[in-house]
């Protein structure tokens, strides 16, 4: 059991909260491996360069990550009062989400399983 009053516990929990601007996309219909190709390309870059990379990347995941990056930039400007020129991509990662299982009929009455994977993509920005 936690010690202290409930309001004190909440105050301590909020003090440890991460204040960096971020954006998260849950249940994206793209596998973690395919999302990581694009995320590895923008990690550590400033936001203008990262937006240029995802705009002209032909992968499907880059369109999702572009919207996510624009959302994180808007969060930084509106919620944290940061300027977009000083921002860079500090962290970006994709975690495994649930998998939809589908059945593919095959020869002689067999059934093969098709796994449609999902991921949770997170982008965290910071100021230089």
C-alpha cells in the first residue's frame, strides 16, 4: 500500500511526468518492422529534415509517421510554447500491437493463417 495522502501521491506521480512534446498513434495497420525502417531514418534529425524525409519516402508507413510528426510539432507549439525551428526528433519507436488473425483456404481442405500485424508508433520531440 502506498504511503501518504492520495493528493500527495498524485502530486509525486505528476512531478515525475515527462514534459517533452510527443504524439502517439495506436493500432496503426503496419507492422513494427516496416514502421521502423522509416523511424530509423528520422531519429535524431531536426523536424524540417524529418518532414522532408517522410514526405518523399515511398513506404506506406511514412504517410502515417508524417501525420504523427506534424501532430507532435503542433503539440510542442500549442501546449509547450516551443518554436518549430529549434525542435528535433529525440525519440521515435514502434511497439507491437495486437495481431488480427485471418484464414486463407489452401489445397485439400487445409487452412493457412494470415497475421495482419498492428503497431503503436510514438514520436517524442525536444528543443536544442
